[in-house]
C-alpha cells in the first residue's frame, strides 16, 4: 500500500476488505442464519404450547380481513424453531374474554370485529430457503422478534372489518369453530395454493352457512350510489371447488380419526 496514503484511509480500506471476509468465515463456522431459517440443531417447539409455557409471545395484528402480521418473540436465551400451526384463528380480544365463538349462536360477541382464520403450514424457512420453504417452521434467535405476513379470511359474515387498532388474540382454530371443512380450507390457504377471494367465498359458505346464491347476490356499494358484485363469477366457481375439496378432506380426516380410535380400542 502507498505510504503516502493517510493512516485513516488505510484503516478504512482494511475494514472494507477484512470485515466481509471475516463475516463470511464466522457464518461458515458458526452456521448463523437469518430469522426464519430452520436450524436442525436448535430446539423445536410447537407455537401454542410454547405460548402456554412462556417460551414465546405471539402478537397478531390484522391489516384487514384478508391479511395479518404475526410477531413471534423468543423470550428464552436460546434460538428456537417454532412449529407453526397449520390452521389458526384471530379473535378480537374482548370477544375472546367473553367466550364468543365464530359461527356459534352466542350473541356475546355482537358488535365486535370479525374473527379471522388462516394457516401457516406453508410458511417458514427451509434449509437456507428462507420464507416459503413450506416446512411450517420459523426460527427466532434468543430474545428477538420474527415476523410473518399471512393471508386470512373472515369467519363471521356481517361483523365489522378487522383493523390494527383492535387487539387480537391468536388461538387454535378448533377453539372457535368445528364446522366441517373450515380447518382444511385454512390449511389450504396457508399453503399459498389458492386465491384469497375465492377462499373467502368458501369460508362464508362453510362457516356461516351462506348459500352460493346469497354469495352471488352480495354486492359492494359505493358512496356515489353505484354497486357491483362482491365476487366475480370466476371467484365463486373457484370457491365452490375449494369448498367441495375442503369438505372432502374433512370427511377423510374424520374417517381416519375414527379408524385410529377403533384400532386403539380393539387393543
């Protein structure tokens, strides 16, 4: 290096050259990964069980009925692979306290915002694959917060739209609805394989008992007095297909569970 170059410039040049190489060496030797990437050597915990045990804290923040952010805070001093739920519900905090359930006959949740449903089975990081690895795992470093953006559907037609200002609790989906096909619908949506709008039509049909005629007649009304159909014919047709597939998967699951129970009982 030229001796005439000022000392501070030589030091800056050394930092520019040496630090990237040093970082690459540390990454290779320590196996560091960004938040979200699955790490086989780390402990794996199931999300709801880890919430109950106090290992993690999870916050659900809705954008609206179509999407939410889920923040996962690792409260321990070690990295954790969080096994994400294949299906979940976002419940307005006041409704959760009151014990209102989506699709139930209870009126205790009247006036609250909608309960939401979604899935995370297709989320999480694979081996260096980052988001979308489809493993349903999400690694969070110690005392850090990881974030996911997740597609959702409204599970309570007619209630107010979710918004970030309303506190929401994340719950197992089965704690708010047992309607056949709803769990399977949320799992499919979480896999990122279906259109959210079509999934919404299927959700209102499966969980709220709306007929396809009612969904076809539903309209968006604007301030200038005009209106348009809420769902397009294609969205409704796809929704019918999704609802039928989800119902079939639910029946297959029911039969499998019944068979497993029978086998255990015969032993």
